[in-house]
């Protein structure tokens, strides 16, 4: 019989870990009024405008979910949507206010990152990252095959 503390379900374990890690980042990033998901979107789109579909793929989200998650960023004045080379293409552009927010959030994100690394140990974090990257690549390849 399966127990909640030792689930054999890979999805359950990954989602539980993801929730715990997200909560740690969210607690810290609340200081600047955003969560880790919003920070990730802003950070990845801040260097240059990004096509919505490209950004969704990089974040591992579906385009509809990303569109929904971008709406509060637009309302806050941190992001704009613009047309791309093709009028159907939507580009996510981080505004000057959004870039200032990312700059304020970056050291706070770093503190959360460092705290997680300290609690788990650098070698464990490095091994976890390698395994997660390998698993993501393997599963992504399997989806496209």
C-alpha cells in the first residue's frame, strides 16, 4: 500500500518538491510584489522581446497558460505585447518598469537560491540539476518523437 510520504508516483514527488521550492522563492520575492513564475517570465523576456510561443516552450508552459500569466504583468505595466514580424505573432516585451523590477528582484532571487543550495548542499543541487535536465531532455524528446 502506498503512503503519502513515500509515494511511488514520480509526478507526485516532483510536484511536491516543485511546490516546496516555489514557496521558498515566493516568500522572498513577495518583497517586490511578484512570485517565482512572474520573475521567470520577466527575467527570460527582459533582454529582448520574445515570441509568446518561444517563451512558453523555454518555460515549459503551454502558450495559453503563459498568455493568462502575462495578463497581470501587463496590468502592472511591467510587460507589453506587440506584434512580431508576422502580424499573428505576439511578442512579450518587458517595459522599463519591468526591467527595474527584475533588477530589484535579482538579488532577492539569489538569496532564495543560495538558501535552497545551503539547505540541500551544492553537490546535491548540482546532481539534481543534472538529473532534472537529463529527464526534461529525455521526456521532451519522447514527446516530439
